[in-house]
C-alpha cells in the first residue's frame, strides 16, 4: 500500500472515489466532475491510499490563507470497509500531517461526528485536541 497525491483522475480512480464517498456519506450526491475539480484545485491536496492499483482510502487537505495565518482543513477521511483494521486511516493522517509540516507554520483543523468513536480516538492519538466551539452549517 502506498499513499499518493491525486492531481488528475483516471476512470478507475473516479469509480473508487465515488464508492468511498458513498461510504462516507451516502446522502451527498458526489459526481465525477466534483471529484475532478477537487483533484485539480491548487488549494486542495487529495491523498489516496492505493493498493493493487485501486484506491482503498482517501483524505484531503484544503489549504486557506487567513489574516491570522495558514490553516489546513482535513476533510473526507474514509477507508474502504474491506480495508479497515489495517491502520490505513492512521497512515493517511500521518501523511497529511507530514505534508503540512512542510507548510509550517500552519494550524490543522478537522471535524468528526461523535458516533465515529474509532476515528475520534485516532485523531486524539495523533495529537489533535477537541476544541470547544459551535459549528454552524449553511448549504447554498
């Protein structure tokens, strides 16, 4: 298994990513065009865990520049159900953290539903601390 950054997507990559996005949140309609735009966006770094030519996990790092400094949002961390239990999520997260170190100083942020107990524990073991805040959402 290797972790690579996806800047362009082949048809198989798109199919693998569509499957992973369905696992992550089946209520959101993700299209090949959305995936291609994310992979090609300069502020988005789409990382994939690849094994035998197939994407079995993914996570993205979205970089934004703010008046208070550089921030990175870690988004859409998901591992194929068949590949779980092999620390692929940890490896993806460690890869993103190392990548972000090269951009330092930077502040990394992520959110995770409380029901994702294993994911929340993983983030804590990697050094993330829960931040007391309110999260607001508006879909346009």
